[in-house]
C-alpha cells in the first residue's frame, strides 16, 4: 500500500466521530483501546489508593476541626482543602464506577479512547488530551 493511502486510512481510523474523515466509518469503534489488561489493573489500583488517601485526609481534617486544635486561619485553609479534596474524591468515585463498565477510558466529548499516559497520570480523566485542550482554550 502506498504511504499516502496508509496515512489516509490511519486518519480515517482515528478521526473524531462526525468529522469528514470518519464519514461512513464508526470512528470510536474502529480504534483499539490504547492500554492492555495490566494497565487497566494498575489504573484500578491507583483509583483505589487515591480514594483511600482522600478519605483518610478528609477524616483527619474533620478530626482536627472537631477537636479545635487550630486557629481560625487554619480552619479556613482546612475548609478550602476539604472542598477541593471532596470534589477530587467525587471525581475518583465516579471514575471507579465507570471503571467496571465498557465506557471507562472513553472521552466524554469525542468518544475516542483516552490516552494511556493521561489515564496513568489522571485516572479520573473524562476527556482525551485534545478535547481537554480545546475546552481549556475555549474557556480562556
């Protein structure tokens, strides 16, 4: 197969659903998962560890606040940290629910597989790098 045809075929296989390159193709269904079973197990462990870490941190902050071991300024910092960690914990728990389903690792926007490196760095990621960048630039 000539090089031009090979790259054209690859573009059709990895094209975002609805794009002209994906016309007549089933876009996301044509691209294999970018990770194997071993990587999925590692991501599952990471999710479990992060959920456990945040749960323990939440309990420690709650304990310090109840005991009154801090100044008012420390309580503000702890409240901000607790809010941030609560959102992160919610994201991780949501990812854990998706983990057992067929849609774990699929971008919520384009439905392509999220890159292996992104999931290893951020197991709760809901979007691929491309969609995350597009969303960030649209919000800027």
